[in-house]
C-alpha cells in the first residue's frame, strides 16, 4: 500500500514540476514517470522496514 501511494504522490509531484518548468505533454509524462518510479522505490523500502519492525 505504501509503495502505491508513494508512486502516485511522486507522479503528481513530477507532473507539477514539469508543468511549472513550462514543459509540454511529453515532458510532463516523463517527469511523472520518473518521479513515480523513484518514489515507489522509496515506498517499497519503507514497506520492508515497517514490516520488519512490526514482525521482528
């Protein structure tokens, strides 16, 4: 769950960043994908850490 939420938040931040920098649709899509992937990786690490803390 955390990874999915983080991916969506990252995509939103990436899209807004590209729009703020006056990017076209392709720029916005690329930033959204890049930020989404990066935030999803962070979310996956957080998920593993939380799981290990609760079950460890």
